[in-house]
C-alpha cells in the first residue's frame, strides 16, 4: 500500500500486486475493472463551523455547469413519437386522487439563492439538528427551523484550495451508527489537471461544531456528479470521471467508486481507502454511468451501489471488506424494469415559453434497508405518456429491488408516477423503520408554477402504487433562470426512525432565482 504524506498529496497510489476478490453467490468480479488501487490519505485538519465566514455576495449570476453526459456533446433525444408509455396499466390514473400522503408535521424556509444556480439541495438530520447543503452554501438549523449557524462558504467548510476553479455538487448524510455527519464536495483544478473529492466528518453528533476534513485526489479527471453512501464500516463516494478534451470540453473515462474506512474517518486519523475505476456493467455491456451508493439504514457490512443499465435494468454492485482490503463485486443477475426509462422533457410553467430543466435519466439516489431479503429503493426522472395523448411529459420513476443480500436480486416494484398535463422531476426518497417510503419531487405545468410535493408508498399497500401527492410548498412565479435541480434531498430522523425530512427547490414571487423548503413528514 502506498502511504501519501502531506494534506495536499492525497493522490491515489496504484498497487502493483493483484487484489483477490471474495465474491458472494450470484456476484462476479466487476469485469474490466483493472483500475484498482489503494492509498492512505491524511486529514487536512479540523474546522470549527462557527468560525467559517459567510460566502461573499455575488454581483452577477453564476451558473454551475450541468452534469456532464456520458457522450461528449450528447443531445437530448427527441420526444417519443409513437405509442403511449404503457404505465403498467395505470393510464391517466397514475396519480390517485382519493388517498392522502404522509402527514406534514413541520416545515420551514431553507437556504435561498445568492446569484447562483442551480441549488443542488441536500439534507442530513441528526438527533437535534438539520444540516442543509446547496451550491450556495451550507447551514445548520435546529428542528424548530431556527438557524444555528450562518450560511457557510463551501470552500471554507471543506478546506478547498483557491486554485480549484470548478466546485459544486454537495451531498450530506447523518449516520446513526457512528453518530456523525458526513459531507462531500467536488472540485477541479484546471491548471494542474487535478480533480478531488473533499470529505468532511463531524467530530460529534452535532453539525454546528467541528469537522475533520480530507482531500481525495482524482488525478487527471473531474469527478463529476458525486454520490455519497455508507454502511457499517465504510463510507463510499462515487463519481463520473471526465478528462479534459480541449476547448473546454470533457470526455467520459468511466465511473469510479472509493471506499473509505469509516472508523478512521470518525477518529480524524490517517484513512485507508480502495479505489475502483472504470467500473463496468455485467456481461460485457460496457461502462457504468452514475453509480449511486446506498445509505444503509440498517446494519450491513456490504456497501450496496446501483446504476441504471441501459433503459430497462438496474445494475447492482457491492463493496465488501475493510479498506485497504475491500473488494468490489458486480451482480450477474440484473433486475429488469417493467417500464423502460426514457428521456424526460423539460417542464412547462405558466406565463412563459421558458421551460424548466428536468435533467436526464440517471439514478438520483439510493437507500438500503434489511427487509425483503435486502431492499434498495432508488429513483430517477423519465419521459412518460398517458392514454389518449401523444404528448410526452416527465414523470418520476421509483424502483424497489429485493433480495439484494442473496444471489438473485429482483425488482420488487416499479412506480412511474405523474399526471397528464403536468411534469414531475428530481425525486429523492427514504424509508422509515416500518419500510414506508416517502419521496419528494418538483412539479409544474402550464397552469402550475414550480413547487415541491411529496407522497408515500405504505409498506402494507399494494405493490407498484403511490398515494396522492400533496404540496410541501407551491410555487408562485415562473422560473426564469437556466438550471433547476440537479437533485433534491430526503433524510430519516434518527430520534424516532419514523420521520422523513424532505428538502427541495421552488420558485416564488419577488426573486429571480430559487428558494428552498424543508419539511418533516411522517406516515401515520
């Protein structure tokens, strides 16, 4: 194993000896993943969030580049032009109108725009605090909605050196097993051709105190669209690697996952890691793209990860063992989707021809719970049609896999959720201790401004169904910016293991950009 000294020399060292992977039944070594390495990274030091200054006010709007596509210069496919999407027989009743979603216990205003778009809102909830993260900054609140800190500059919070010009995409989570908050942020130094994940770990169960910080370099690549997941003994960060290709462009080089020793992270010591690069789909189907590591809500030493496979399957991965001896395996059984995922179309809104950017089909999050033989919920955007209409809309696509702890993972349910004349986009979800799932998303249409809504799937309900959605907060004005999303957030409350906190973006009168709203929900 290569030991790397100094806070800014956390480059991943390649191991010359081959790693032996111990594989579970029905799993195989990730084909073509010859890019396997191990390293030790040193902490950048500790930061007290109470000493972090607020970000400087921007005089002009800064637009964060959109998530990079797998193919350079890739354009969105044209909307479907033939038959309607079958919708598993639900037709225009895809969203029911007679049932109710989880109860909204409490809600409050979150971080608002500071001449920057999009927000990328994400949320973590601890015993007494709520940590909100956006591209504009992070902020800690108590559970009554009162801010404990000011808006925290992401660069200062994560300790990013000034030469990293490209910075974005915060992800945060609270891990009840270790009693710590975890956060990740990506950056790229164009002059040095150096990309990095910056990881922050709280020193206690409070997000308003001190954090350990780490820099994990991805030399020669921009690690785009990071994922953040956790299991009993590991933290996993992922990204899509892109190499500069001239004239400001980037070319895709592969999906990457890094497993870090969780106990070393929480101790603020040197941290062992394993890096798995250019991860492949099973059966020689090519490179994976946008691998989402799951947040494990029950104890497991397997860190599960999922990726969309083409348009009609979910690829499952597992990372087992403790770094620096962790192993990656790829499921040879690929659960298929009942309804293929298709390209979403941008959403309409009242009073303008400008549409809201609904992103693409990549998976947006994942969460694991040890029920149904091992359950993973994940979600994405998708194009959709309804009976009697040739118009393509955007729906949310919610999928549960079961039996992921054994050798034959399967699709337990898939819910393509929307309504004719409306656009649903950027879902995020979590499950409670009874395996009820709540999902938050944005919705708009020709007579509805962009707002935040949520709904639930009750564990006792029929499979492939969601309840009627209700608003967390409705929009009151058209969004005239260029970017929306790129994702929303959802988090389980560790104090009761029943409340799901949701966080999303909406547009209201009196501002040119975005606002965010936080809600605490609970299934009765």
